[in-house]
């Protein structure tokens, strides 16, 4: 696990990733997935990947993710990149990274295929669909 100055467990990271995924889903994020990338990528433990159909929705998802992770006791993002054009926003929380992409950008970059060896983590809330789709 990446050291961030405060002791964090993998269970903490899973909880925060689940909070981020549920936040994205609640604001219309599509095909939301959480991937455990710590075994294949030494700089972070997990990716949360979701998409929105337009830049305004991408920004809304980013705001909700930041708020819900904080409410769950998680860290604030160390940095947020890509918010100006909201085509691909990367939220770096240290122990995990949230990618919020426009649908067409996600289709083009196919991050899930790049990280096909990563184990998916379940994140669904009781009222969210089993597949993570919205």
C-alpha cells in the first residue's frame, strides 16, 4: 500500500472506493467499476472508473465523489486533473484513483481492458444494480 502519512488499511481503501462508486452511481455515473490494481501497479491500490454522458454530468459526479469519500472518513483528493474540459477527470486520493470519463473517451481508452488482470471489487449498495450499470 502507498504510504500517505496516515495508517490506512486495505479495508479503508475498499470502503472509500465503494463510497466513490456509489456516489458516481447516485449522480448518473455509468458502468462504474472498482479494480484492485495494487498487485500490478505499485503506486496505488485501486481504480474507480465511471463515465458520464456530458461534461456537466462528469463535473457533477466528481463533486459528489469528493463529498461522499469525505463523509465516509476518507481523504481529500491530493489533486484533480482534467476538470477544465471534463473529458477525463482523474481524482488522485493517494491510495486510490477515481477516473470519471465522458462516455466516448471511456470507449476510446478502454481502461478496463488495460487493467484486465486487476481483480474487480464489489461496491454495490442495496438499491444499485448488480452490474454497477446505471
